[in-house]
């Protein structure tokens, strides 16, 4: 937790804010701060600054905070991601959020196990919670927009073009394709397939929406390794 | 498991090899192969090819295999990594290996918790096992060389220069530094600090060994996110 992310219900009035139990625990047990100390904070979906620890009464901590600057620039990259294995989804959402990705679609694919769509991990509040962890990690306040697309074809045919807007559309796919571009500033939309890859039909459907295949080395990477590696390659991180 | 990694004790003579229990399980339960099917295989620290499933008797599977080509090119990147949290170390080793990194030093740093050096995860056979998973993932056969450096200064002063050889030496560090290079083919040595970063003293010591600071965006990434992102940025993946 590199940032105290403050939400409206924590606002006590004027510049006074009450830390959540989890935040208070972190301030006391990990950061080991005392009254008078400072710690970085930001308002959820808002600006950032320094919180001054005003009072500590057992686990109740009040801070003084006001916005001093904006949250960091978003990454100019959106991700169309075949729904990962449930145990990996949480970690991928933290990573994607900490890297500054602000638009994520989780989409079905032929090689996505049907059971993945039934997992309790897909509950909105759990996904939300993981993205909050990514914001706290990277010191950001702006939550990504997350869309679930449990049917591949309707989403790709009817919604993908509008969602991807005027972005450069890139598909990482093994084969004899142009090498992956680098140091882009965006907007870029990146499609990442499931373990085992997109099917030929899916590649063709994405191709019709302007997604062009690029090669990214010959090694087979897990999705959770490929995502940050592709982001590091494609984008000039702000 | 995208590759059956065969070791000498599995060799039955001529082109015949016996799968391990774990491999047999994977072939039967995940790949659902039968006699006559084919699957990619490679000899540990050796060449690669296709294994033909010769016989299945309960969980005992014999395959015919001979080397047809070399293992994939290594990545021209070595990593000097501050020892990560134990639960992350396993994952980082899998990632680093699957990305093709062949030289890893795990080093102490001021901000590495002393207890990390006492963890059972540092047992050689466990580290070895995680790197094998990385090889199976990426279809590679060549194990990275892993060195433990529990004392920062003696390693950096006496051994680092020889270990890093004629490589370009790069340090990812937040601040007003030149932007991180990209698409290198190597040799490169990359130093990645602990959560919280290297101390000024450590930066200075690494600087004396030719490590130059480069910035990689303003976001604070977890080490397990930063490693693949930096590899994707720095290297032209073969």
C-alpha cells in the first residue's frame, strides 16, 4: 500500500478524513507511523497529496488531507483479454491496474474453460477490490473500466469497434508476423489470447476489426507474464 | 507444461524414454493423449524434438524421442535481483526462466528483510524445481545459473564485475534519468531493487561497477510486475 485511497464516506468535514481499519492497520503495523507523521494519500477518482496524521486513538486514525496535484497520467493502452484462469485473474487485474491500464475487457474465447465464467472471482466487488490494490500499489486514484464479454462474437462484431475507438489495434500472435512495435504513446488496443492462443476463427474475426498480428518472440509465456512484458515493450511508460 | 523435459534417469535405451509420474499425469489428464499421439519434448540441458507415445500401461508411459533441433536462443540479459519476498520468489523464478534469462543473482539489500534469507524456499532443490516449471512453460531445456549473494558489498565489490562481464549495465531507478533503452540484443545486465528501492549507498556502489540509472515511468510496480515489463522493454525477444 503506497497510497491511502480515501473514499467519500471517510470524509469527516473540511480537511479531516478517517482512515479505514485496513489503512489504520497498515499505518500502525507496517509503516509504524505516529501522530505528526506524513503519508501519501489520494481521493478515489480524484486528486492526490500528503496526509498528515492528526490523531491516533487505538485503531482510529484521523488525518488532515487536501488535494495538491492530479493523479498520474493513464497509460494509452486498452486491453482485450481472454478471461484468465480464476486464480490468475486477481493478480492480472492488480498488475494491469498498477501499470496504468484504464480500459479492460474480459472476453470469452474457444479455449477459455466455460467454468471460468461461473467463478465467484467474477463478482463485481471482488474485481473492484483487486483493482483498488493496483491503484494503491502504483499511487493512482483512477479505477479502470472493466467490461465482461461472455460471448465472443456479439462483442467483437457489435461493440469492439466502438470500444477500441481510434486506437492502433494489436494482436500478439506467434508466427511470421511483423515484430511488435515499441515505445508507443497510444491510443493502442492490445488483444491477449487465452492459454493455448486464439483460434484461427477468432484471429480472423479480430482481423476484421482492424487487429494486426505481431510476433513477440518464440517463447510461450503465461498470460500473467506476457501482459507486463507486452506493456513494457509496446508503451512508453509515462 | 508445454514440453516434456527428459532427464538421463528416464532414458531406457536407444530412443526409448519413460515419462515421470507428473508427466504421465499431464499427458493422460490434461492433454488426454493416447498411444500413437505426439507431444513436444526435450532433454534437460540438451536438444529438443517430438516424442511419440509408444505405450501406456496405467500410469507408465513410454515414448520414442530423438533430438531434432536445438533449444531456443537464450535472452541476452542477466539479472541482479534483490531477494524478493519468499512467496514471490517462486513466481519470479518461473517468470525469469520462461523469459529466457540464463543468469540470475539473488542479492541482499538494506531493504530486504533478514528473514527472507532463512526461508525454506531458498533450498536449492525448490529453486531448481521452479526454474524447471519455467523451462516447461517456455519450451526450453537450459536451466539458468542461479547465484545467492547474501552479502551485498563483497559481491558487488569483488564478484559483480566478473559476473556481468562485458554487458551493458542498467539500473531501473525512479528519478530524472535517461529513459530506459529498448530492443537491445545484449549482453545486458539489469539490476532490480527490493520493494522500497535500493539505498543511495547501494546505487553508488552499483554505479562504481558501471551500472547507470534509467527511469521507467513514475508508477511504483511490484517486483514481479516490473521484471517482465523491464524485459519486454529492454530486449528484442528472440
